[in-house]
C-alpha cells in the first residue's frame, strides 16, 4: 500500500516537473537534457532539477523587487539624451535592463592585482565619515579579513555605519567566530541565501557573485577581486592570483550603491535611504566621459549581462579583446564571436593556463577548436591564475566587472559590471591586454587539432557537464 502511495506521489511530482519544463523551459537543448535526466534517474533526476534546473525567472524570490527601483531616485536621469551617440543602442539596452543611465562626471582608476587594489580600498575606507557598504561573493578568514575587522571597529566607534553582505555559499568557509566578532563590534551583517532546507533550498544554485564596496555613497569599487589572502600570498598549486578591479568616484558610484541597497533589501527587507550628493563629485575636472552600471540576476526578465556582452561583440569594428577565466558561452555568443572574427574583426581571448577547477577547464577548452577555426586568437596566460573579467573594443568602450562568459553568470548569479565609454580607459586596458599576450602561449588551429583523444574526451565531458558549473 505504502509503495503504491509513494509511486503515485512520485508520478505526480514528475508530471508536474515535466509540465513546468515544457511550459517554461527557455532553451530547448537544456529542456531536453533535463527531461532525459528525470527519466533516466527517477529520483536523483528530480532532486537535481529542483536544485539546479528551475527557471528562476518564473520563480522570483521577491516578487516586487523591481518596484524597489521606483523608490530609489536615479542619479542624472536627465542624461538619457546621450542614448543617441555611437553606442546609443547599447546604452539604451543597458538602461532598459538595469534602469541605470550612463553618467558623466566620473573619476576612474584601474586597479590591477590584489596589492594595489587593497591598498586603494583601505585608503578609501579609512576616509569614511558616514557609512560603508560592502558585499562579496567570497569573504574568507585571513589577514585581509582581520585588517577589515579592525578598521570596521575604529569606524563604528566614530559613528560610521558599516553594512556587510556575504554570499552564503561562496563564503561558506567564513568562520562563525569571525561573524560573531563582526556583530559584537556593531557591523550590520547578512548572508545572501545561506544554505538551509525550506524556503531557500530551491535557490541554492542562485548566488550573489557581486563584489561591491561603496564609501559614503561617492567612492565605489567593483571587479573580480574577492576578500581572500590568495590575492596577496598566492595559492598552492596555482600561484599568484591575477585580477582586475575598478575604483569609481562620482555618479557611477551612487549607482553601485543602489545595487547594494537593492541587495540589502533582499536580505534584510530594510529600505535604505540614498545619500544625496552633488550632481558631479568626481575629483578630476576633465572626467566627462561616460560610465554605466549594468546589474543583472536570475530575477530579471532577460539575461542582462549576456545581452550586454553580445552587443559589445556585435558592435566591434576593429578589435575586441576578452580576458576571462570561464569562457563557456551559449550558442548566441559563440556565433557572435565567430561572425566578428570571420568578418575581419581582431578577436582575441586571454585565458588562464592554470585552472582552479579541472572539470570547468575541460569545458572552457572544448570551445577552443570552434574559435580557432574561425580565426579567433587564443592566448594561455602561464603565470599563476588569471581571474580578470574584462572586455575592451575599438579604443572606445570597455567592461570590468564580476560576470564570466558562462550560463552561471548569465542565468544563475547576481552580477554587476561597469561599462565605460571612455577612450583613455579602453586604451589602457588594451595595452595591458597586449602586454599579457606577449608573455602568454598562443594556440594555433593546426597544432590544437592534433591534441590527444584523451583531451578531446575530457573536453566532451566538460561540455556536457557545463550546465552544472
């Protein structure tokens, strides 16, 4: 009797999941893969789908999250007229997706690697007089965390409010002892979707991958660097971690603060008031080129960052250079990159030769033959682990942020990038890219197709497993 009941319940659950996939599955190939998984693994398949496969855009964590933007005043909304320029279509796309217009009056500084980045961050934090907002995907115990704890304590003693968000899975190793100290000194701290059974169990696969610091609403940082000592001391087996970060002073910093405030509302249900600042607060009087913050996540109607990258690739006329550790693109981005290269655009990819995850590396390498055949140049960076997420094109436009070129960043993670319509920054990033290429190993199509069958098999496995990464 009980067996029949369990079978009946299982059939009802399986049928409801199949119906959900048929109704809401966004990608036919992924829908077919999940259907096969459910039928091939009767119990395990359902568990995996509930954990990893649900179309989050149909199951919003906070239904009225978009309404929050109507409660937060936007900086420089009158600058909407710049949408008519050379990159007007991209600006308008980003505005419709993320609700942030491009702003002028920003002072930008490129920060390469951990030492320079954290020196600049601590200098800004030490100057805080009102509040500090900080959120990271990975926040680990160590020298950096200890130094931050001491600084937070000093600032709170002088009346500065410190708010911290850490991702519940990315920062899983963060000790309870450290968290207790944060609370004891007065830091307002929340975990983003911590692992637990019940309400958030189905959201385990959806992470907040953003890295944001905002000081007094006017100085902000974002990019690929997490709070981890491996950016200063290296990591056994990988060596030094290389990454790129960005400091913003001005109106774009207030946009990053609003991204933080939206996430703060999500984890705490507390609606924060934005700091009212002068129209232009950049320190450089010539800082008149445009910056636009693009934030996306699984609660959005469209894959925001994928559309941004897709547009940047399609708009490239002379070159597009991409640095990213996890290039596992969907069919649209593969076609965009191939089309650009075949039409004469200089397309180059800079990828770390060493990998922090071997299975993910197999998946990344599985696309190399397709790219090389189309004339895309691929360089493997040999010195440590290259973790930067950069795209630069035509000495005119560039992107630095947290989003990789994979489905996890586009469909499952909360991400944020800064799009810079800034010639000087684009040329600086281009020069840095080319210098890194000089010390990297360039792949060639003729040599790559001669790789062993064992490598090809590993790549095939990696490609099949890529939706799970």
